[in-house]
């Protein structure tokens, strides 16, 4: 590491440690403020909420998806702000706070359980959260590891363990309490980092309009496989349509990308955010409606600059990699061959010395190189060779130069990844390549901090789900030694599960895993949540039925209908010998419809019909839930 | 528009900025509204949150 980078790193760590120590004296969680009857600065509250909402998943995972699929992902930014901030804070925030305090509920399942007088609701809700939150935690951890890897040039598995160790240390040191001041500080640094990222990107690429124009002109370079499923360039939405029932081959697939982008990524996260357990409880920690009103200002701006920047810079990185990237290095081998496996879809491996002719013929040519500063015994770096690449050997001891001229996803293909690349590695590669090392490291550290605040809220939700919602509800024990132990063990189990999953399902997974979890929560919890806050006629049976229908419909659709998840999970194939259960006489596009757009309407309908068809809760109880006195 | 090929994408860009603006305008317009002093149940909730939830983690 060079001297300037080291100096800046030390200054940053010292500043954070110093401010952390100053803040430690006044270490306050939201509950501390409430107990003291004081208001938290609304900007602190909003930034802390934002840091919990936005993590490596959004910047690395979804940013990488945007780099691959284009600026159409900005529709998610719009929903993140309009639904995730405006609607959530303005319409749901205060009722959640008042109801939570009035019913004395400290978790999301507890809120539903007390509102509908149903222990089953609390227990089942707790189980869903405990069992599936590790998926989302995994996505966040992978995002961190995918960033640590390229910046420090260490293998992914090592980066995964290092990050997991940092998280565990944070948890043990009491970082779970969600100290708002620290969250807000890190969020501020992240905001500055994203502004720099955006400004520098536009500046390098020739300005606002020119940058977009260059990206538009690159449309012919969309990979054939993506074109076939509807990709029309990075500044255009994919092709919209619905394949004819029974069609096959190229006619079956041209609209798949639109349905995946819009229903899974945009709607799944955009709407699912309203029912995220770790975000809902945040509203209970606010002191008044005024805090929420004021927080909307900071929240809107923050989310715009987090996801908005990621979904603009990601796609624009294609222009950088294709037209601007110059790697100054030492060439080691300009004919390195890497094997993508018999079907071309495996992880790239080195050829053995005695490789067969057929293996050699299917291998792809890469350039192997070292950057100045890489140790001699460090693993080589690889970049895919194409005829567009220019190689210049340095004379008189000067460094060699590679201008790869690749699009972003292709630039991530290297030893260990699929030949088609890894979208989760695009943003880390872009930052490592286009920015000075000190920026990359500071950006990484603040990104990890944002990930930490998200992870701590996730583990908080997991721990209380198994300890308070499941165990305490079933046994009736309150805050006993056993329930504390179960809460803490639950957190450790969740962390272990997230890491194990991370090792198993790496590559192009962050956004998908996040969207699956958000969609599941949306379909299962949103109708009951909205009914809890706004519909007095909703009954216990209606809430419970909507939870079960939403969850089971999501599960069924994910396991047997949606192509990505059904194929990935493999149960459908194992049980029925087919990838999905969609009849041949149906349109194949059904396989790319997200569970949420089917399961949420179903659970909503269930909530309404079952509530209207069953006995309402007692008037006294409903009055209490909506602000009246507690019934005897 | 502005080098972006698809109107739908430009619309998403514009709506993102517009919705952030909506948040700012809403917050500023309601900056001094909704101030309620904490009630007993709020303080009781906070106490329980500290003791039962935060101390556990």
C-alpha cells in the first residue's frame, strides 16, 4: 500500500475512533432519548434509518444489476423514495409509533399479535423472519466481501471470513444497540462518497448529456444472451410483451428481462420495503410526528443519492470500461487460457499441464498481469482478451498498458467466476479501477459501516423474532435467562447461516436474494400490517389467513413457477423432473413473473374476504387498539 | 432526452428527483407541526425497550 493511501486510511480510522469515543460518552440509542423524554435530531434519525435501509446490497448488488441491465433500474429509486420514504414516513410512521407504544409492542410480529389477539400470528411471523432473514443478511455480507476482495486483492472466501469476523466482533462489542449517532455519521460520509462518485463519473465521461449519449451509442455491444431476453441498451427499458402460449425457442424469451426487472427487482423491493420488520420497528423509536415530518427531508435526499447514484454510475461504468480504462501493469502472460467448463457456464479454471485438446479448444484467452504494488507471490490478475483490446509493452522500464475495451460485466470475468461475469463485482471493480486507492478504501470502509448498521438491524430482528416472538410467546416467560440465551444463540445461528449460504450461492445473487426476502415479507405481512393500522373490521382469522396465504403462495411460486428460483432451488426438478410446473399450453413468460405480484393480491383478497366472513374482534379491544382505554 | 434513448428511463430519472423534492417540500411545509409531548405510555415503552430488548442483544 502506498504512503498516501496509508496516511489517509490512518486519518480516517483515527477520526472515526475519536468521534466514536466522544460519541461513546453520549452513546444514545433511540430508546435512551425516549426514556429521557428528549427528541433526537431528525436528521440523525433519518440518516440512521437510511443507513439501516441502504447497505452493500443496494450499492454493490443492485448497482451491479443496473450496470448489467441499464438505467431502467431508476424506477426502483423512484419507488424507494416515494414509497420507502414518503409513504412510509408520512402515512405509516405515526400510526405505527402510536399503536406500538399503546399496545406495548416491541417487534413487528408482536404488533400484529397484540392487535389481532393472536399468539399464532406472533409466533408464525417470528418464524418467517428468523428462517428467511439470513437470506438478506447473506446478500449484505457477500456485498461486503465482493468489495473487500478487489480493493485488497484477496480471494473471496478469505474476504467473506474477514468481514464475518468484523461483524461478529461488532456484535459482541455491543454494536447491536443501533447507536444512532454512529449510524448517522457513517451515512453522512457515504453521502459525500456517493456525490464524489457521481460527479467524477460524469466529469470523466464528458458531462451529463455526453455520458448518457455515449452509453446509448454502446447499445450494439449488449451481449447476445441479454439481447435475446429483451435488453435494448443501457439507457432503455427492456422489451415489453407477453410470449404466446406454447411458444418455444427464441420466441419464448424476448420479454423475460422486462418481467424480471419490473416485477422482481423494482416491485419486489419497491413495495416490499413497507413490510420490512427491521424498518417498521424504527418508527416505534421516534418521539413524535414532528420528528417524522422533519426526517422526510433528509430521508428523501439520502435515498436519492444512494440508489440514484448507484443506478446511474453502474450503467455508466460500461462507458468507462469500454472507452477509458487503461491498466498500467506488468504483463505476465498475454495468452493465458482459462477453461469455462464443458457447457461454458462453469467457473473459470486454469488448464492443467496435460490438458486434452478439447479442453484447450474451448478455453478462452485472457491476459494475466500484475499491478505495481502486487507482491510477487500474489495471485495473478486476469482480464478477458477480445480483438478490441490494445496491448502496449512499455519500453525503457516503463509499465505495460492494457486497454481492455470491455463492457462492465465482461470486465469481471476472471479466474473463479463464470465466463459471463459476476454483476456483484462490477461496482467494486469500477471504484478500484477508476479512482485513486485512498478513495476506494474510504468508500469501502463507509460502505462496510452502512452494511454493519443494516446487519445489526437484521440480527436484532432475527434475535427478537426467535427469542421474544417465538420462545417467549410459546412459553410465557418474559426476559428470562433462557429467552436471553435463545435470542443470542439465534443471532449466532443466523450469522452462521448467512455465511454458509454466502459460500454456496455466490455470483449474481445479491439483488436476487434481497428481492426474494422483500417480496416474501411484502406478500406475507403487508395486508395484515395495513389492516392493523387502518381497518377496524379486520379480524384475527383474516390477518392469520392472509399471512399464511401470502407466505405459502410466495413459497409455491418460488419453488415451482418462477424460473430463476425454481431452477436454483431444484426442488421442482427433484420432485417432478421438470424445471417448472408451467403447463406447455401457457405462456412461458409466466416463469419470469415474480411471486409478489401474484401472492400479494391473493393475500390482500384473503384478508378482506376472510375478515368480512368471520366474527369481528370485540369493540372494546378494537377501541383500545385505536387509542382508547385498555379493556379490563 | 439528455442522451437517454428511452423516454421511460428519462421519466424514471426525473420522477426520482421529483419525489426527493416532494420529500423536501413536505418536510419543510410540516416542519413545525405534530409536536406532541411524550405520554406516559411512550416513556413506559422506552423503558421496556431498553430493559427487555436492548439489554438482551
